C-alpha cells in the first residue's frame, strides 16, 4: 500500500513535484484561445510526454492537466458536459507517465467566479468542485491539489467538496503578491497567516503557495506559514522568476541553476514539497532534485 504523502512529509522527506504545465503545453503547440484540458482527449500523447519528462527529471509528484476542468471554466468552450471525461482522461495520462509508485496530483483551479459578486451561489460552486474532485478521485488520483486560489470562500468550499466527497488527502495553495509595505497578500487581501489558519480549519492536509512569485520571494511566505503552524506540511510551486512580455508572450528569465539555488533556504524556512509553476521546465526540476539529493 502506498504511503500517504502527508506521512512522508511529516517524517521529514522532501518531495519534489513537477513544474509548469501551461507554458509546456504552449511549447507543444497549444494555440491561444484553445481549452488546455481538451488536449486530454485530442492529444493525450503530447500531454503524457510532458508529464513523463517531469517524472524522468525527478518529479515524485506530477499534476494532472485539469487546472480549468470545472464546469464553469469549461463552459467558456462549450465543454461543460465533459467534466468527468476530461478529468478521468487526465488522471489516466498522468498515471501512465509516473507509473504506479508516482504521486498523481489532481489539479483543481479556481472557477473564475467571485461569490461576492452574486453571480453564483455557494451551493453551485460547491457542486462544481464536488463534480471535479469526485471525477479525479474515481479515476485514481492520489491527492487533490487545489491551487492558485485568492479568495478564502472559494478555497474553503473547494476543500470541503474534496474532503466530504472523496477519501483523498487535500492540498490547497494560494497566490500572493508583495505589497509596497513588503509583506504578502492575495488579490483579496489574505495573508499567509490568515490562509494557514482558515485552510487548515477547513480540512486541508497540506497548505502552501504557488505562482505569482519566483523562488526567492517564496521563502518569506513559507516562513510566515511556518510561524503560524509549526507542523503542517507546506508545498511551494514557484515561477521561474517574474515574467516580462516580449514578442507577444511572457518570458521567464530565471535559469534552472538560479531557481535551484534557493531550494536550501526554502527547506530551511519549512517547505516540504517543492516544484515549479509558470516558466519552469523539466530542467528546473532536475536541478532542484540534485540540490535535495546532496
């Protein structure tokens, strides 16, 4: 029986997860305006190639191509009736890539809808997360990874939907920006301390941060999480530095060596599961893995 991710992290193991998927899909030919998740059905070999590249680079945990595979996001493409299918196919693809011993992280992103605007009810949002999480669990995902959240109400609803309707461990991460005062807040004004307390109370087994920052800025965020809770496992998926726009696309200049150089400080701060977000590649993961293995 596979040891649970939280057990491994609490015992002190540092787990390396994967890097960017969106930018890698674009490199593989995903055109602007095309639903990334439809590739699970139309180009599964390309999606699997990316997942396999991360696994071979040293990722022990790899995310599914399901970040936007909820009914609200899929409705923009007329695919709202294919939630279960696209989530299932994504898990199958990732499992083939990582093998039976690898950890499949079922990615669950935000819906793009703010509850405070009144466009959707809590019940409708909960049901959307439930639909996706159940599909991921039934297909064989090992962990639900709720990520890139900025609003507390949406994050806690997603956690509840996962915990109440599956038996899987749940990760939840939020995205922070550095303020002019030098601290970190989500777009909705939530601090890492606020996040840690609320998400743990909602049932998250692992908390953390992804996107928005390069690895260096993640250190201070992790330190605040660890001051708030000395025990909870912390996941970090950092960008390859801050992007700049060039020739019609975002460019990330942080090299694999630069990214990996911050890993020891991140571990010292309290991070236990480390990977990448926008702009990171299998080579970034390979360098991180080498640092951890030293």
